[in-house]
């Protein structure tokens, strides 16, 4: 059985590295990603949606997308 990943693993590593380098505290990034993943999981459960990707992957993608907007990521990660 093959799995279909919405983002290739190399891109996921690159996005995670960008998040880590943007923050002064790596632990804080990990905690924020886990909180967002938890929120994503509960949102999917409430909506009755079957998740297309794992909550942690979704959280990293969302947070790395916000990286392009410094006013958002600056307040969350610093």
C-alpha cells in the first residue's frame, strides 16, 4: 500500500528548517507546532472531515506559509 504525501519529504524538511531558523527558541517552535496540530485535529473531528494529511504536517505547512508574513510569525515565534 503506497502513501500519497501532499508535500514531498524534502520540502517538509526545508519548511521545518525555515521555522526553526526564524525563531530564537527551538522549543517554543515545537510547542507551537504541537498546539496547532492539536487544534487542527479537533477541527477535523468537529467538521467530520477525514484528514487528508496528518495534523503535524498540516501545522508545519500552515506555519511555514505564514513565514511569508513577518508580522504574524514575528509575534508567535519570538
